[in-house]
């Protein structure tokens, strides 16, 4: 028996304050029986409904290829897997896994970050100029139970009184090499972009403030002081005198000596 996650399943979602509406997560698990004998199995899916950053999974369901079985949500407590985080199990009725065949289980639901728009409105002031972001990793898994008295897939197994093999999926000991379970991870993040309008207004305000300060300094230095009529005449006279001095030259005295 083999368990795989089908290509095309959701692996990444991104939310922003402008696009905060719930988005669909869809994960397709495939159970293969390459053997020559059919055998009955019980299938269950295991996933969290809430994570940090107010992440929430809702409207979740499981559909089965060709309606081979019916799935439901049993009234079970799963807090022992991750205290403080609510988890759910969707259990499917026993069905026959035909020989040399495969069956697909499609797990889907609506994911979102609760009150993301409100969080963006109340974000810290300095982060309005940069950005804010957060990320969660939504992990779900599928587990298969079968009659361990007739079928053995692994050497280390946990058997129940009824003979069915209890998977590590149910005991919350996730192992990559466990052939009776398969888990999938979806990276979900939110991004709150910088407030462009606030950045523009701040830039304009600081520019005006700098211009005002520069103007005051120049005024204090007399750059904008207007000369009176007499000051202008005195200035012109000084300029004319300077010009005359530039072109003036010393007279040459010629002396003639008369020899007798």
C-alpha cells in the first residue's frame, strides 16, 4: 500500500489587507494498492482548525473518488496532539481497497486570517512605513487502518483489541517513514504593505518643513533684505570708484637735462 499527495494540491496561499477574503485549500491524497489482494481499510484525516495569527480553517470537508465511502466528523477530543490548538478528525467508514487500484480523498476548506483588515488598521505606527507580515504552516494528514491480524505492512505496529492496526496518525507521532500515514503542508502567509499615502504626506510635510527652516536661516543672514535708495546709490558709487581705480595709472614725469 502506498500513500501520496497528488500533484496540484495547494502548497501556498498569500493574503493582504486588500485581499483578506477566505481562499480555498485543496489537498488530494491518493491511496494505492499495487498488490493482488483487496482488503478493508478505515481512513481518517487529521488537521488543525485554528493556528497563530488568528488563522482559521472553516467549511472543511472530504470527498471520495467514486463515493466509495462516507466521511463524517466524530465527536472526539484531539487536544493531546497540540495543547491550545483545536484539531479535527474526519473519519470515513470502512471500505474495500481493491487490488491493483487507487482511491483519492480530496480534503478541502476555506482558509483565512480572521480580522486581518482590522489588524491592518491598528498596526503599529512605525510599521505603517515599512510592512508587517506573518506566516503559519497548515499541516494535515491522512491515516489508514487495517486488520493487522491478516495484513502486515510494518514490523512495528500497534494493534487494537479488534485486530485493526492503529496508525501513528491517531497517536500524533508523525513519522515520514510510516506507510500507513501521509502528511501535507501548506504555507500560508499574510502581508500588510506600507501605507503609500502616509509616506507621501510625510515626505511632503518634511520637505515643506525643511524649506521653511532654510528660508528662515537665509532671512536671518540678510539674504532677503531690501536695500534703500540711498544704499543703492552708495553701492553704485563704490562700484564706480573701484572701476576707476582699476583703470587709473601714475603720471610719468619727464625731465630734460641741458648740457652746456
